[in-house]
C-alpha cells in the first residue's frame, strides 16, 4: 500500500505557559499531504495530496503552534499508509482535505 506524508502535532498544553511534568497531550495528524513548508518559523503551510486548491496554515507563536485552543511545542512529518496514520493519530484524529482552517 502506498505511503503518504502526514504532519503530527504533539507535546500539547493548555494554557500556553503551563509547566509540563510529562510529554503533554497528543494533537491531530494532518494529511495525506503533498507538501509541508515552514516560513521563518512563523507558520507551517500544508497542501493536501490529490487536491490542488486546499492549502492550510498553522501559525507559530512563541515557538508553539496553537490549534483548537491547545498549544503544541512539537510537530513532525512522517510517511505512513492511511491506516498507519489513523493509528498514529489516536484520539487527536486525522484532519483530511475537508478540514476547515478558518
């Protein structure tokens, strides 16, 4: 089965300045992606596989990405089949091409 690129957020906290005594919460997985790009450590831009028009931006503020009121200190890209990505996402879920960034 073909593998695709995904972006995963993790090491989440709420509020932003909360001191963590562990790894923090797992976030969502975005994908499958055609590409992911970081610009001047200010934003992560992503484009979904098979869709020429859907592009999303995740803003970086104080070295963290805020998504759905949780601040994530880490993110990474990985290659996986859709089933592997769903397992990796766990309760954070996979945000596919129909996810609304607004």
